[in-house]
C-alpha cells in the first residue's frame, strides 16, 4: 500500500497547514508564539489538538500530568500500541513548529489512514506531551517522564517555574492534572505495552537545509558529559614584574585547554566519530582581575556530546589527562569539578530501517542524521521503549520566531511516519 499511503498523506496538505495556522493563532505573542509549560499557550494547544482529535473521532484521554492522548483504535486492542508524540510547549516567543509538528504529524497520518479506510492492527496513539522545554522549570522531559514514572523524586515540589516561582505541582493541578495521583499511583504508561514511540521534530540545526534533504532519519540522540563548574588555578602576579619563566597564567593555560578540546574535535571529524564540544562559560574572577594582573583563576564550563557511548567514555578519561598535561607544563592546576552524565538515546534499528525503506519506496529524499539536541524520545528510549525520530528540514534553527518549516517537507516526513505506524 506504499504509493496509496503516500498519496493519502499528500492529500492532507491543506488540513495540516490549517492546523498550524490555528495553533499559531491560539498561542501568538508579540513575536512568535509563547506556550509556557503548564501555562496559557500550552493549555490552548492541548485543547486545540483534542478538538481536532474529536473531529477525527479519536478517543481522548488525559493522564495525571495532564498529557493529552488521542487514540485511533486498532483491530486488536490488546496488541502493543504504536505511539507518536512530541511536546506542545515552546520557549518564550519561540516558533510555531518546535514540538507541535510531531503531534500534528501524528493526527495528519491518522487522518490519511482513515481516508484510506485502513484500520491498523494495533492502536495508534498520539501523545501531546507537557513541559519539555527546560527553560520553564529547569527540568527536562517533565511530561514524558511523568507518564513513564521516571520523573525524579521531589521534582513536583522543588521545580518552580522561572517566570513566577510557583511549583510544578501547583501548575499541573491548575491545568487539569492530578499531582497527588501522580505521586501515589503506578505510571500511566506501561512501557512493556508500547510497541514503538515515534517522534517527528523539526531539525534545530542547518544540516538538512545545507544538504538539501527534506527529511532526516535520526540515528541516535547524543548523550553528554558536563562540567558546569571547572576552574583553572594559577597564580596572580604583576604583569611587568613577573618574568615569563615563573608565570602561572590561568588565562593562557585555560585558552590552551580550549584549543586542545577543539583539536580533539578535529580528530573526531577525521576519524568519522560523532562529537561536539562547547565551552559556553569562560571568565576571570571579576573581584580580582585587572588589565595589569596575570590571572590566577579562570572559571569555565565544558559540555561535550556524542551518540557513541564508547566515545563519551574515552573522552571522559581523555579530558582530565589533557588538563593535567597542560597544567604540568604551564604551572597551573585544573580543577574540573563535578561531572554530570546523560546517556545517548538509542534509536531502534528496526524502526530506523523501516523509515529508510519507506523513504526509498515513497520517493522521499531522506538522509541519516544524529540528533544534537535532547528530545522526549530520549526519555522513552531510556525507559526501554523502541524509539525512532524523524527530523524535518527547517531554516533559521529553532527556539526563535523565525523557524521556517515548509508544509511539503512536513508532509514528506508524515509519509514516513505513516509507514512507521502501519509497519
Ligand atoms: Zn522540541
């Protein structure tokens, strides 16, 4: 049924464009859209998705975290369900497509299957996920981890929203959730009953635009190692009085460390290993620094990522060795501080292959691509659910009002999604 399915999805172009217009209208801000986690815009987006699902005759449900579920019943209701999901919140004054595209894609695929008269073997369930953007509560994957029972203990009370200081529990209750039930009952989703979690999402980088592909089949979600509070400790000294041979210059040593990390990235590129590295914070001590003082302290952060857990492990050992070598040579000491780890999100190879085959059979141009950013999919993959992601070409990145996903590209991705839902 591949060509028929592709044609049926293509016939949903106006439907999809209309849904995105309505979504924009219900959450429009001075610039772009604002759908605060457990706030007004997100609430409106959930209500709109439920309204559209009702028009499609889907079963509608909500869990204690106020995630929205929209289900097309399958022939065998006891068979493991195929889920499509993504988040409906946005950053302040963000774009209309980040997150929401995944939910709209699920509803669009279901509408195409309905028009074909195709009843899937298993239930297809679209999940509108709450609170993925960590800018609001400082915690990631709140909706998906609540549904899976993996939200960290205490987060309901300790996580507070950045703009008003009120607790996650309070916000959740206000949006129709039931935090007490969430605390006291088994997870709403039984991970062993989920056959697949599929998440289409706009690409947040420029790769698909540069390479000229409308769709990316995600090969993995990068895990990371983070040193939020690293220091290079040298010795403060007079810039004129201290001869070069005795200097313990923290700025020179720390910048050499930055260059060494960049050289590691060169090596990774040369060997074809997936890697990215960022020193996002870098500062001398504002209390003591001066133009004429050799700096004795540089504070910096380090974030490095890879889809390959072995590579992360290798770098975890390599980074302190690099720091120690520079430290010994420059007479300074690197104190890298506490490190946090996030495991890479593994994509299910069977599902990835299904997408690749569907792309070939449906004449959709798709390329393999790793995901540099984090997504709800990582929470599902981490819970052991077979997971796969599609990226949709999108100009100007995301988390800004200028996201520019084109509907024909969205339709191409939805063709592959529909194939994944019926495979
Ligand atoms: Zn997103």
